[in-house]
């Protein structure tokens, strides 16, 4: 009976769980706010513009490279510096977490480069106008991009800000050191930094951002490293001479030390003997301390072994006691089961005998009683007639 009730309750609980599964809803909250449609478009289109920027700067620089002799280290270095610094600067501007910051800084950087080659310090840097033409074109494309993505009033305010900022922070040379403009744009538009803090977006949006950055690194880093190596090769004469001087000096010092050792064997022997005498007390002290530690470890190991042996004995004793108690409990339970079974069996036999006696009475005495009653009834009718 107890086993049946237990199975019943287990079955009931399982049925409740199964029937209630449809009512459970597991929701994983990433605690992030998705980017708006405008922000997503801003991020995608700004990074597409960055790819266009890289390609057009490289094409124009390759044309300029062909206009100078291969050994013209100065002008060829200028061409390489333009490619390196322009692309590194726009990378840091366009691939920011905030789409608005990327757009504003990209726009500013493109305008700064156009101003540098058109009216600034780089106006007469190259013999032809490829740099001016591509810079102006890229600045116009950046402005068109902003006009597409921003509302008209915001675009007009931002355009005025960009022109003012570029006039205030022009590029001084080909290093093209980028001045971040987003914070100044926030101040100009009376937007607090707390309100401008953007979300990283949902998990797929964040993963897409990381994927774009990794793709940028894989595409741009090899090219930029190659350009830097070419720049180093063009201007490496002085560096190679300095390295050779340093290597020759080191070799001369090494040769002089080796010659001193070879030509002064007596001095080196005396030095070795003196070092042995000076270091012997230290060696002896180390040996003594090491021996003490070994003795201490031996004692501790013996104590640990004794403790483990005691623990094993105690565990064995406890297990033995528990086993004896368990055996007694089993025997007691078995005896109780046998007694109960015998009691029930005796009751069953008694009830069976009683039913058997009743059965015999019914089978044998019921017909006799019925016949007697019928005969008596017939006799009464005959006497009456």
C-alpha cells in the first residue's frame, strides 16, 4: 500500500510538471538597449565610406609614387607618410563605438585633410594635384554622407561646427594628428555627456561591431606594416651605420675580454680559488639548512602516516558498528515480517474453514430442510381436503 501511494504521488508530480512546462517562459535579458535604425545606418554607411577613403587615397598615392624617381627618398617618404597617417587617422575616427561620434570625427578628418592640401601646409607638397583632388572629393562625400544621415537642422548646425573646428585645428604636417571633435560637437549642440552615452547594442550588434573591427585589422594592418617597412628602407642609412657601430663595439669588448682570459690563466686560477674559499661557508650553510629541512619533513611525514592510520581504524570501527546495527535491524524486520505473515495466514485459514463449513451446510442441509417444509405443507393441504 505504501509503495502504491508513493508511485501515485510521483506520477502526479510528473504530470503536473509536464502539464506546466507550457506555462514556463525562460527569458534571457542581456540588459542592453538595441541601436536605433538611424544609428545602425550611421555605423554601416560611415564604415563603407571609410573603405572608399582607403581605396581612393591609395590610388592617388600610387600615382604620386610613379611621378618621382625610386631613389627620391624625400618625396617617396612623403607619399608613404600620407598613406600611413591618413588611413590610421580615419580608422580611429570611423571605427568608434558611438555611430554619431564616428560620423562627426570622420567628417572632420576628411575636411582637415582637404584643407591641408588645398589651403594649408601641404598645398605645395607634391608636384601634381592628385592629393588635392582626392582630398576635396572625399571631403564632399563625407558631407553628403552626413546630409543623408542627419536631419536638416542638425546637419546645418553640424556643418557650421565642422568648418569652424577645421579652421581652429588644421593639420600642421603629414603626421595628420587627429583631434577628436565629438565632445566639442556635443558642447556646441548643448548635449550633456550623460545623454550622449550610447549603448553597445544587442548581442548580434556588438558581435557585428567586433567582426568589422577584426576585418579592418586583417585588411589594413598588413598594408600599413608594408608601407612602414618601405619608409624605413628609404631612410635607413643612418640607422644601419649606427647599428654597425654598436655591433662592432660589442664585438671589440667581447674580443678584449676573451683575450684577457686567454692571456691571464694564473689570475683566473687564483680568482677561482678565492671564489671557492669565499663561497664555501655559503655552501655549507645551504647543506646544513637542507638537511634540517629533510629531517623535519621526515618527522612530519611519519606523523601524517600515523594520523592516516588512526583515521582508517576509526573509519573501520564505525563501519563495523554500522554494519552490525544494520544486520540487527534487518533481522528484526525479517522476524516482524514473518510474524505478520503467519498471523495473516492463520486468519486466512480460519476464514477459509468457516466458509467451507457454511458451504457444506448449504449443500447438504438446505435441500433436506426444503423437502421437509414442502412435505409438511402437502400434508396440511390433504387433511384439509
